[in-house]
């Protein structure tokens, strides 16, 4: 489990296709603090650390993950958001995040405000039941609050700290992002469907 509070960013240094999978070497300031078999959120996708050497570490994404996330767009030089698993003896600053991306969304608009930026995202309408006004969502692993919620779009506001310390500062209109909807909302929606 994660919190959606980004700890650091990493840079993809190498992409190795293999069968239906892709293996990635990542450079980050926390690489040497990791351990093999550790779960780590990469743009909101939970991947297992397989090898660590020389300030780099290696992870592999399987075909299912490649189909449902924006990982297929990663290439050498791509900047990704990183978060280690939450500890049960710490504070939950964001919200409960599984690292299981539900779908991808597309950035429709970026607007600079005084002291913040607003991003509008489009998402598949079939997921509309999972979001509410002022609810939580994870975008590329970042825990954010929704507003102006529609049936296939929503807006989030980004404070300067988040903008400067995540890959949101490189996001452009038309870019694809990973979306994970609030797990509590997903369970509530499922219960309603089964009634």
C-alpha cells in the first residue's frame, strides 16, 4: 500500500523489451536505499525491485501492466514519480493507494493560476461511478483532490511544491497519465452493483 505522497523522482536509463514484457533500469537518489524484492510505486504502478547496482535498479512490467498503464510510453530519459510502501507506524498524508492502476487518462488543459496550476483530465466514462466532488484520485502516483467532476473529466489543482517535486512539471496537453481511483469508492460502487 502507498499514500500517493511522492518521495522522489527517477529517470529511466534503459528500456529492454523481452517477449510481452519490458524491463527498465531506473536512476534515482533512493536507488541505494532499496532492496531486492521491495515493492515501489512508479508513476502509480507497483513494481518489484529485481536488481540494484551502481545507483540504478531494475524492474519489469508484464504485458497486462503495459496494456493498462502509460508504461509503454517510457523511454530513456523519461522522468517518473517514485514512492516506497507506506509504513504502518507512520502518518497517512495522502490516501490509501494500492499501486494498481485502473486506467489511463489524458491531459486536456493546463492553466496557470496565481500560486497554483489547474489540470483538466479526461478518462473513460465507465469509471465515472468511482469519483466524487472533493474525492481522492491518484494521478501518476500522486494523491490529489478532485473538483469540477463530470462523467468523463475532472480537474485537480497542483500546489507549487507538488509541481516542482514530481513529473507534473513536464506534463503537456495530450499526455497520457495513470489513474487509480479511490479504493473505498470502488468497494462502495461494487456493493451497490451487487444489491
